[in-house]
């Protein structure tokens, strides 16, 4: 056997030695070292968001679209760059059409929430709760009066009786507040008044649109390259067949999960849009898209969506029952999806501990805001699937799993 072949071949004994040394290194890591490592990772993630966010979004979108890419390339024998370009054109056209169609009504509803009529409707909806709270406060005040013992009154023998009039003694009136000398000097000298001007909302909106547009452009360019050349890159990362097979299996499982959860969220969006249409809500497509997107944020996304449709219902309906029914139906659909539909389709192999999900999503939200909360659960599932492939991380994988 030649030296080149010997260098390419790694015996199983050496692989076991490498794994054993890695396990020993992990076990020797103390809690302090682990804490420092986590803090350093969080610090890095916080400051590299402008660069890392498009990369992570591109990777997640690629995992969703990868089965379609394989179908076009392997079954229909379309070149990978051409197939990637076709998929990207369909995705970008859909996203662009959604932004153009849904941005105008979203802006209109944000303006309507400032009307006095809407504020009065919201006040009427919460009036029963306000009455209950007021009644409880009165009861608590009365109970406090009854249970608190009265202190005996001590008479001052040197104080004159109140019934005796005291002529010549007038009620003291506190003097008016004096104007500071600096202000008087400024007025006499006719100095200009300094006024702090806040940032224009239009400028802030333009800045936000530019930032979102920049991230979208970079993300879709990365998606194209990953779809077109990502498979060849993965094959060239390692020459060991076992490692290549493991990476292929890991990519396949993660892609299957991402595609399945995207289909489930899209189905929830369609059902929610139909429900909002049946309840008489305007622009039901907007609420369906919102429901499907926010459903990537576990627990918190459903609450945010319910609050938004509640506010919009207050701008549209005069009936208090309709204002309450709309968010109730919205939230009920998300509960049915999260507790019955998704577990039935994905099974136990893709379930995660709810406590871990909540802490993980909140941590990503603290680091990257709403985008971090959107990508938090998919990243957690990628981590869990990756850990399940390595026996040395079985304990950590059991903690994450439900």
C-alpha cells in the first residue's frame, strides 16, 4: 500500500482514540471555564449580528429549500446553478409581492390605533376588568380599616381649644416659588432657547427599510451560492467516508424538519386567514401571513399575534364580543397546532423541552431582538439533531429533549 493511501485511511482504533481524547477534554472542562466560554460566545454573537444574521438566515432558508433543489437536480437533471436560480426567483418574487401587498394595510392599521374612537372602544372592552379592580380595591380598603386598630388620641394640654377664636392670627400662606436667577438673566439678555429636536419618524423608517433591504439582499445571494455549490463544498470538507455520510445524514434530517415545520406554519397561516375572513376581519391574508411567520417563535409568537389582531379588531368592530372573539379564535388555533398537529406530524424525535425552548428563545431575543426569536427554535433543533449523532453528547441531548 502506498504512503498516500495510508495517509487517507484512518483506522478505527485511531478514530476511537480521537473520540476518547475529545471526551476527556470535555470532562476536564470546569464549570468556570464553561461559564467563561458561554459569556464569550454571547458577547461575540451580540456584536457580530450584522454579519452573522444574514449567514444564519441563509443557512436556514437553504435547509428549507434543499429538498426542492435535490429534486430539480437529481430527478429532472437540471444544473445546480440553474435550479438554484429558479428557486431563488420564485422565493424572491413571492416575498416581494407579499411586502408590497401587505405593507400598506399594516401601515393604515398602525395609524388607526391613534384615533379617539378606537381608544374608547378599547376602554369599553377593558371596562369590566377596571370595575372589578375598583371593587376589589374598595373591599381591601374597608377590610384594612376594620382590621387596623385605632390609636388613642393624645390631647395637648398646652394647645388652645379650637373653639376659641384667636384674633390676629392669620393662616400662613406659603410664598410663591421664586424663579431661578439664571433663568431671569437669560430672559434679560434675550438669549436663544435651546430646543432638542427628536429624530424624524420618516428618517427612522427609511433607515429601517434600508437595513432590512440590505440583510435580505445579502441573505438571498448567500442562499443562491449555498444551493448551487453547497453540496460540493460539503463533500470537499472531509475525505473520510464515514464523516461525509454523517454530515449528509445530518443535513437531510435537518432539512426534513425545516421543510416540515415550514409547511405546518404555512398551513396554520391559511387556516388562520380563513378564520379571520369568516369573522369579518379586513385583509385576512395579512393575518394569515403574520400567524405563519410568528409561529416560528414558540409561545411568545402566538401571544404577540393575538394582541395585534385584538387591536385591529378594536379598530374595525363596534361590538365588544367581536373584539374579544377574534383574538380568542386566533390563539385557539395556535394552541391546537402546537399541542396536536405538530406533535402528530413530527413525532417524539423532534420534540424539545418547553423550558429549554423558552429560555433559548428569550436568550436569542435578548441578543438579536425579533430576528433572533424567529431563528431561535430552528437553531435549537439543529443543535439537538446534531447532538443526537454523537454518543458523547447523549446526556446533553436528553436534557434538551422533552
